C-alpha cells in the first residue's frame, strides 16, 4: 500500500492506494501516530485509490477515530469505491464514520 500525506490548511490528508490489510495497516498506524504526536487533530482519509480493506484495516480506521474523539479531533473519510463501501456497509461502519463523496466535500466538512 502507498500512503500519500499532505497538509491542506489545518487538515492532514492521507490518500491511500492499494490494499489496506494486515501487512499495510502498521504503516498507516505509524503515519497517523507521527501526525498525532505533532499535534494534528483533523484528518481526511481519501480512500479513492483503495482496492481492498481487511478487518485489520478497518480496525486501524476505528482506532484512529477513537483516538481523535478522545482529543476533540475529527476524522472524515472520502472517495469510497463501490467494493470498499460494501465492506463498510456489511461491517456496520457506515454509521461510525463521517463519509463524503470526494475530497472537496470532505475538506469542507473539516473547515
């Protein structure tokens, strides 16, 4: 998996490409940890390039959401392709996350 990290104003944007599975989840966790340690509290995860997500990937997203909730931060997801959206539906994760169609609307939500 490839993680592209950029700042858009006060928001950390993480664009994920490939597969978020047991092998890739630790890399996402490490990237998130670096940003949290730097004091970042607003995150947008762009999942438009994500081809697959496993339970380990879902767990990483859930843990990030819980950590941000505890520090008055906010997490927004965007760009879920059909297959990834179906996984979120089946897992019951759609109600746990703030999900937007694209990056622009996700960033607007965090403004």
